C-alpha cells in the first residue's frame, strides 16, 4: 500500500495483507532459524515516534479495518463466510 512510506508499518502491512489473502507462513525445518534479541529503540525509531508519525499508526489501524471489510465481503460472495 503506497500510503505507508519510510520507516514504520510498511513491511507489517504487506505481511498483514498476505495473511488476509490466505497465504500461510511456514518454517522450513532443519534449514535455519531466526532469533530476535531485545534491544533499545534505534535513533531512527525514536525520531519516528517523536514526530507526527502517530498518523502512520492510526493509518495502519484504518488499513486493518479496510482489509477486514474487503476480505469478509469477498468471502461472503464465494460462500466462505457464514
């Protein structure tokens, strides 16, 4: 979605959209793993949160509502939603 620019929510919205479209995410065993270690917020993240980027947060909440509406209507058309 082109509304998500720069730092924050752009990759999250892409993953969210794929999930709504029915994609599944899997782990391939014995190939590798990913570990996320807790860390302090980066300088970029700190700057992002102190600017007027709360609008991006609220845009993401609105985006999730749009996806829910879009895909629930699509499922109703195909008889997949009761």
